[in-house]
């Protein structure tokens, strides 16, 4: 079992009706409430991509809430990807959480 204070990184892709419904702004707000670092962005394929860094239990809580999303969204799936070290660096501790451009 992970220590509650250990650092974790999650890279996820959320699919469904998740664009044009305020999903990125909602993720940004949720991440700030949990004190997480990282980013969220739309992808041209209609999904939303999220990179999260923080305490293990907060990262897992964020992954879990992304599986539900805001009331206006329809989440079909959340896929957890490997977070390459380069990407993990994009969510350095203390860097904050931001919304990025669509890729």
C-alpha cells in the first residue's frame, strides 16, 4: 500500500462526450482543490488528456473523479498511460495546474 504522502504521476486519456462541455475547466478546478500539479488539454480525436502529479491518494482521487466528470459530460472510458519522464517533468512539484492548447 502506498504511503499517503508519496508522490505519484498519472497520465490519463478520457473519452466520451468530454469536449465542449466545460470538462477542461472542471478538471482544472478539481486539480486546484486537490493541490495537484500538471495539465489538461483537448485532443483532436475528441478525447481529453490529463497529466497529474501530487500525493498518491490525491492523484488517485483525481483519476477517479475524471471517470465521472462534470454533470454536462459523458465519460465512456479513462485510460491510464505510462508517463514518460519528460512528461512527468512537465508536472514538476509546485508548477501548478494549467490548461494547454489542443493537440
